[in-house]
């Protein structure tokens, strides 16, 4: 059972890191966008790039969280003997 607990703890920490990095990246992008808002063409380009980057980062963070959830579920099935 301790092996499952270790996997659960590792999954929780890694998911926190993924979402913390996602939030940090979005805050940095927000500050850059705010800094360039008065330079018209640069502002339009940076906002378009940041929208695309936001969607890509969100998609990646969700996929990574789902992968960690699958890893935790596999460890749980292994410990409890619920292999299908």
C-alpha cells in the first residue's frame, strides 16, 4: 500500500507543478500583452500569438493531468489487484 501512496503523492505534486507552470506562463503573457498594448501593430500580433499559445498550453496541461490520472489509476489497480 505504501507504493500506491508514493505514486499518489508524486502524481499530486506533478499535477500541481503542471498547473502552476500553466498559471505562471499565463500571468507572464498577460504582463507582456499589457506592456505592448499601446504599440498598435505589436499589440495585435502579440495578442494573436498569446491566444494561440494559451490554447496550446491549456491543451497540453489537460493532457498531462489526464496522463498523471491514468498513471495513478494503473498504480491503484496494481495494488488492489483490479487488473482487467
